[in-house]
């Protein structure tokens, strides 16, 4: 071959044809490499890998020192270097299978002193040079292709045995690309592609479990913790967090970095964006594009086919590695474990890439000796195909950069929240529960004056001074404190101690790092059983509470019964939180934001404590027994405003002590309390329905004022008995002929037998339902009993028969009717005021300095109110002349009605004692209803309780009815 030596090397044409060049070093290519290496160093340094950064820099500098020598390699030497490199790579691949170091489920490395060598990286260079030599020769196309595929098979197979699927795939891609660029016969290429397509489904069976998991994760989009999808999610979060200029100046940047696995290698691109921003990521991609351009330019101006293939092959290999790496980081390609060239940590990869670059850049030096017979440039077509492939790869890299930018813009906020959430652990700070007070502000339910000291061991241990100060303030000895800090905790904090509120305040003021002071979740009830059935108790939220109230956190304390449950939303407040930044293992490393708890509102009741205590005492005396009467097993007293429905007192006995519920609850004491006779866990005024006896005559009399089945003023013969067919019904004694008013005053059973039969059950039911019989009153307490009022139709639906006698005894409150004391008080108020009130205990709620009325239903006038005077007059006459004369000398004029109801369900088998009254006569203010279940005659057992209660009310009337000021409830449209 004839050649001409150029006379003056300084004036030789440049490889790109644009003018003279001085040496084979391409400054733009070196700039691109420098940018990538520099960005990799920045990434390693920012993520805490200072030692790795030094190690990588030494590897790169060592390779750069060889670069001037490699650039001087002549084209004739490439086949020799290629065969030698190929042989060494195969030998090392075999050796690593026998004596290599295993990690991450593969055996890929040799450890040489402080360096790790990966032979599969050297295989890339060896195969590149070998294929360039084989495909760049003058053999026929099919022979070149067969030899190239045989040469590629060995390193690919050995790499798969490690297993290293990603490198094997890159070697396969390199082979196909060089076959394509070398323009082997199209039929052969088509056959290879077809065969590969057919084999691919079967090849899935050869994948290792972790490799198959990566593929399945990519196809399913799973982000489950511990799987490959988790790494992709972390990469997406890292890209979102980085923004345009990164978070390397953020104090949390090292913590952020610790959540990104393989941040120095496979996910180096995401790590770079996280630490130095999308601008750095785009700079890395631009550097690769620049390197592609320079290598493709070299391939187009190289004077030998093998040299062109080396440059083009290296360009396409680097481009494919970058596309796969960036695509995997962004989640648009499976995470294949392919590093980003020069950016990812890896001394072997960097050295091999630089060596390949030096050999590729050596080819243009052949421009110093021009081949006289070489074909013109337009006929050398094979580098043009490489150029098209490089343009396609460059376009993909630009597209991936745009995708990263779009991901930041579109999904950034959501991903940043996910990142913040995963590196934070929060401790709930329970909100102080609001007090429950009586109408004057006297506390009835309060939080215990005790605090809990919570510590974060990992933060407290950072400073011995904190440990000493904590021990001094709490009085805990160093050994016990050390043991507490070393114990295993389920969350970030450990409960250290419960301390008085004053000491808790001092600890909080000390501002000790890692020490939290929270209010103990213990509720105190100063008056115990006097108010327990009304107030209820608090406890851990049940599964049902958590299902129906999504805002509740696991472990929250909520109202579980009575008023604590009814007004829980007001009383509980809003829990706060103290958050911590934690390592991926969950160990707190620093304090994060704190959201202070919002205390619950105080709820003010309509009750008067002094009246409640008097009522409870009077009822307790009645339950102890009255001479000549059976002893009752349970009882209730209702004292209610006749005009508004406000409950001034409501006693229920026997009663439990709600202090037993804590929390923590006294389980043994609670079990004993639940086994006590008389159902102490019930609120008897609201949850116990029994036959109302003669107090129901008020309802039957009200029905007669509507329908006049027997005109109220008509005097009816009565006597002692009433016969219906063969059955004889008795009264309590022989009574003369009476009208409705007199029959109420003397509780004339015979009169009401006749009246009930004349009215019929349907008409009684029609009026009774308007008076609230057989339906809940609507009181602001949960689990209210509805009572029952039957009709022939409803009884038939129950599978029973309504006989005429059922209508007769309905007139005296027996048979198919049961009612609670509260329902009884409500119909008493209705017949004396002409309006239906809704009983309620909640009066107002107070948050801060503002007290606002709680909502309550307005009184509803009765359509038949104008005709009810005979009933009201009968109640007055009962006190002045009839069955309730015990109350005749009260200081205020009252009306009342006795009641005695047969109730075989009582423990004694005796009758239930009832009494209901109102005062004063002209303008009714208050209703008092008493039930002593199983207590015998109403006028002997229940009436004395009402007498005592009404005397106390009369003596303290102004004090009882007064209330601390509060604002009216805003109407609709007001704020």
C-alpha cells in the first residue's frame, strides 16, 4: 500500500476536515469527560462518600495518565490490542466465576488491595475491539457476521453465569449495533432479530428471582417497600426534591440521600439531581451528547473501517448506557443496574471507558498518512448509519431530560410530600380534654393534673448534659434512666415517667432536646356515682370508632358513654404532633415541625350540682326502704324545666363510679361493679322503661279532652269494681261518681277503665304519640330507650292478640305500655304547658373566653293545648284534696299525680312507685318525676322524694335557675 508522509505535522488537515489540528486529543471530548467526572465527584461528595470520591478520582487520573499513550496507538496495532484485551477479559471472567467476590446475589468482582475490579467491564472493551477487527476486515458479510457472533457469545455467556444480566444485555446490544453499522447482509440481521423475538419469552424462565422481580415491578408499577419498585420511587422522589438547583445546601441533604439506594452507582443520576438540581442532570446528559457527537465525528473521518467501528461502537455503547440508566432512574425503563458513564461510581468502568476513548481518538491520527487509493468520503457510508443511530440516542436523551423536568413540574409536590412523610415519624400530642361543668361553672369532669414525660432516646443520648439535667429534674437515678433510654420502643419515643403538672411545666420550660411533655390521658370525676350515669367515661377508641371517625388516630382516647360520648367532638379537641426526622431504619436524628394540640372546649350543662346532690340523696333514702313497703331495686328522678326542657337534675341509682375507668381502667373493680344488683351501669331515667301506672292517666285524660268520649265535665258512676264480660277489674278503693278532674285527683281506676274502653286504643295512641309516648325524647344522651305503646295492629305484628281487656288496663298505664321516667316528665310538662319540649343537658360550650349556647329544639305547641285545663286542674286537686296531699304545705303551689304499677320483673316482685309533679300552678317552671322500681305504692315511696326535691327547689329557686352568661346560638347566616 502506497502512502505519502506529510511534510509538516503542524499543518496537517484536522480529522473533521475543518483545518489543522495539533494532536490526537479532542479537547471537546475531554471537556465532556471532565464534566461527567466532575459531576460524579460532586455527587459522591454531597452524599457523604468522600472516600469513594477520592477512590474514583484516583482511578480516573490513572486512566487519564495512560490516555496520551493510547492516543498514539496506530491502526495497525488495534487488532493485536483487541485480541489481547479480549483474551484477558475472557480469562478474568472465568477466574471471577471461580475465585471472585460475591455481592448483591452475583459473583462479579476481584478485590485487589483497596480496589475492586469488575472483569465484565473489561469485556466491553475487549469485545468492542474484537468485533471492530472482525467486522472491519475484507471478508464477505456473512462470514464476518458469523465470526463476530461467535466472538460475542463467549463473554455474553460468561457474564450471564455471574449472573450479570445488565452487562450481558449491553454486550448483546453492542454486538447488534456493530453488526448493523458494519452493514452485514440484511437477511442475516432480520434472521437474528426474528430469532431473538422468538426466544425472548422463553428467556424469561432463565431470569433469576431478583431479575424477574425487577421486570414484574416495572410492568406492574409497584412501589412496595423492599422491592425494586421502591428504588424507582425513591429515584422519583429524589428528582422531585432536587428542583432546578438541588438541595446540597439543605441541612437535611444527607438524610435525604440516605433514602436513595445505590445513589453512587445505579441511581447516580437521580442522586445528582437531588443534590445539585435538574440543571446538573441536564449538564450530565449534555456532556454525553457532546461525547457522542465527537466520537461519531471521529468515526466519520477515520481512515480504517475497524477504527471507525471502534469510535462508532463506543459512542453507541455510551449512549445506550446513558439512556438505560436515566430511563431506569425516571421509571420509564426497567431498573437494569446499568451505571451512568463516568458519573456513576466504579473505577473499573471509568478506566475501561477512558481506555476505549483513547483508542477511538487514536484513529484520526492516521490522517497524518493519507491513503492515495482511498475512496471518496461520499462512498464510505457505514459511519453515516452510526450517525443516525447516535442522533436517535441523542433525541432520546433530550426527551428523558424533558421528562425529568415534566416530572418535577407535574408530580413534584406529591412526590416531595411522599419524601417528607417517609423520613418523618410523628408522635401524637393528645389535646387536653375540655371540662364538663354544671350551669354555674362548677367542674364535674376534669383532666387529671398529671403529665407524661416522653423521651426520644437517640436524641437524648447525644448530650450527656441533657441526661444529667433530665435525671436531676425528675429525680430518676442514673442507672434507671440509662435502662429506660436503652429499652426497645415501638415508636420514636419511650415513656419515662408520669409527673405532677407543675414538674411537667418545669421540664417543658427547660427545653431539653428529645424530651416531650404530654398531658396524661386520665379523666377525673370529683362527684363519682352522683353523676356517673350522666357523665359517662372515656377510654381507648374502639375499632368501630376508628371506622366511623377517620380523623381518630390509633390509641386515641374518646368518650365511650353518656355525655362524654355525646359531646366528644367538642370535648376532645384536636391532637397535636411532634415530628422527627428519621433514618431509613427509623431512628430519629433531629426534631421536625411541631403542631401544638388545640384544647377541647368546655361543655356547660343545665344541671345544678347542689340540686343533683339533693335529688340523689333523696332517691338513695327511698331505695333504702320505706316502712311497710317493699324495697326498690333501682330508681330515677328527673327535674326538668317545663318551659325549655333543660334538665336541672337527673339522678340514677344504683350507679357506678366512673373514676374506675381511668384511664387506665381498674378492670377488677369494674367487673365487681358490673355484677352489682340493680344494673348500675345503666342511666335509669333514660334507659329503663317500665309500666307507668296511674301517671299514664294524664295521657288518657288528655286524649279525652280531644275526643270527649266521656265529656270531661260529665260525672260518671265509679265505685270499686268494673266488669267486662266475666272479668272483674278492681280499683284501689270505693270512690263516688266523678268527672275527669276528680278522677285524676283521686286516681280513680274505675273511671279510667271506662274512659279507656270508650276512647279505644287507636284514639289513645293518636294523642299519646303526640305527647311522646313510645318514642325517644331526643335527649342529648346516647342509647335512649324508646319505650312502647301498643295498638291492636302493632301487637298483632308481634304475634300476640289484643283482647278488650288490654284496652281497659291501658287506661291505668298497664299492659302494652312502658315508659322511661324522662318520657313521663315530658308528657307531664306537655299537659301543664300545652307544648312539647325536648329534654337536654347541654347548655353551652366555651372555647377560650367565649361561651356559646348549644343547639336545642324549640318547644312545639300542641294542637289541643287549649282543652287541657281539666287535666292540669286534676293534678292540682290531687295535692289539695286527693292522693298527693303530702305536698299540700309546700311554699309554692304545685300539682301532682301518683302512680303504682304492677311490675313482676322487679327483684322483689312488688309494684313500681311513681310520682310526677309540676310547680308552680299558674306558670309551671319545673317538673319533677320520680320512679322507685319495685318500691310499692307511689304515694308512700315516690311522693316523699318529690316533696323533698321540691322543697329544696323552692328554697334555692333563684340560685338553681341562674346560669353563668353565654351567647345565644348564632342563627343561620350569622358567623
